[in-house]
């Protein structure tokens, strides 16, 4: 029950601060490796399915949590249950440089197209003025 209290108090690493346009939506909970291991130990110590169900209800968990945590634990011992960094992985320096160069290339290509269009307009204006000057005898 203590973990539910810390969860409600926002101390179990719940994503989001509660402020903003999505504050009314349910928050995804994140569990620490220590919490997962403690719950797995408690769950596996219990023999009676009713007691196991009571533990899950008390902690606000589902059997799928237990299944996933067991698989992770068995696949890589403690490493599978470690906290993972949230969010998108950072781009490498080469990827960041490629993106910067791609954007610069797009910007310069657009600028070149504008310059060519302006030069074409100036050329046509020059030809028009030249033909008007030749007709008038200048």
C-alpha cells in the first residue's frame, strides 16, 4: 500500500508534471528495478492464487506486469529490470551534422531558385525596355 501512496504522491517517477493540455489524461507509471524485484519476490512466495490476486490488487498491478518482469529478469537477470532512460535516444554527432547540412542545402536551393527567377524577370524587363527604346528612336 505504501507504493500506491508514493505513486499517488507522484514519487514513483510518473511521467508528466500534471500541468498542460494533457493533464486530464491517465499517466503511465514507471516502476524502479528494486520495486519490480520486491513485488516478484513477494508474488512468488505466495502459494494461494487468492493471496497473489490480493497482492496485485493492493499494488494496482496486473498479471501481465508479473509476466513481463519475469521474462525480463530471466532473460538478463537484474539487467533486464533496470530502469531505462525515457524518451527518444539521442542522435549521433554524424546524424546531427547530416541533418544540419540537409537543411542548409534546402535553404540554399530555395534561395538559388528565387535568385534565378529574379534574374529572369530583370532580363525580360531589360529586353522590353530595349525594344521600347529602339521603337522610339532613342
